[in-house]
């Protein structure tokens, strides 16, 4: 179920809001779920009668969709890519994706259902079914020009949070920034790379790891988080091993792995300098993101 009954009043463990055009990365909000807010004409979720399952994802849309359309085939491949790249055991937990017909319908529902969340293009929300129990993994967005990028970003959050109960904020965002890009980009975000090369972002992983609220993060922090994720995934086997081991320890609820920086120093004695050299060697991708997804992929 997408909506918890009002009587549950369960603490929302994670609410991540994507705002790639308004704010780099995603927002995090914790609040008590008081159920739907008063509304003269409560808005409905889309497409309950026309659910389409693609891999781990169930898509709901009032606009008919074909599960074998290119976008959905790519998202199924994203699921496999994330688990394969990060050496994570796959989860079969269903991720529910609600695709509203337009921005107005989407925003009206979000104001009604999650009034404390900021206005953003897309959201991932993890809602506990019971206190401390498994969560419903929900993604909300609407058909629009940024659908491909937004879905890749938010579904990365959902995939990670489906197998790791608490992903550190910087790492959650860094990996989502990495995987929001289609495979042909090799994880390279040209705008992030340009800002980092120009010195607009000061790399400091120790400070980044101390951040717990998205309100503490601005665009530079999202850019830096992407850079550290790219360094670990796209350089040496030793750097990848640091990330893989860290993720496995995060999966174990009985352990607290602490910060990642000391582990990375075992591979790179001067991580910030290693990051600078890595970014200097990257070639920005010439290919542009496919900007528009057909509003009706059933055609």
C-alpha cells in the first residue's frame, strides 16, 4: 500500500526529494505520518487498475504504458547494473512507481499526501509498515522532459534502501548522482566535472561524511559526493574493494562501520589529491542525455 493508515503514525525513515533542475540531488525529511491531509476533493493515485511490472518495479500510470518500451527496458537494466556494480545481493522487494499524467496532478497529490515535503520534480519515500519493520518503497513523479533522469536517480535510492537500511546521506546521493546518467555516459556528469575542475568545489570527504541533513548540503556537496563515488567505482580494484566492503558492513544492522575516509586512505594516502588527479584525467562525454521521453510510450 502506498499510503499508511492514519492510525499507524509511524515515523518516516527516509524521504528523499529529487530536484535536479532546482537543487542538485535529493532532500531528506523525517516526520510523523499523520495520514492524508484535509482536501475538498482528495487527489487519486494514478493507474491502480493498469499496473505494469518491469523487473522489481511496478509502474502505475493513467497513460497506458508498454513494459517493453525502451525506457522501461533501460530501468530493468539499471536494477541489474546497480546490484552487479556494487556487489550487492539482489532484493526482490517491490518498488512502486507512480507516474502522474502531468506536473499539476503530481504536485496536488504531493501537497495532499506529504505537505511537509518541498516542491520537487520527483521523490523517493520509504515508509515503514511497522515500527522497525520492512518499508514500502515508493517513487512519485510525472511524465515530462526529465523523466528518464529523474527515474534513474530515484530508483537508485530505492534499490539501495531496499537492501541497506541506513545508507549514509553523502553516499546515497553520490551513487544516485552516478547512476542517474545513462550507461553511455560512464557515470560522468559533465557539469559536476566542470565545477570540480574549476575549483568551485573543495573536496573534503571528512566534512562530507559528517552531514546528516540535506539542509546542510548545497550543490557543491552533491557534486563532491558524485566525485567520490566515481573515484571508487572507476579507478582501481583496491578502491572498489573499499566501497564494496563498506556497503556490506552497512547491510549488517549489528555493525556500525563508521566513516569511510580512513579506509580510503589505505588505498590513497592523500585521497583529495587522488580525487583531483582522477578528475583531471576524465574526458567529459560528448553525448548528451536523451532529453525527452515519449509521453506515451505505448505508441
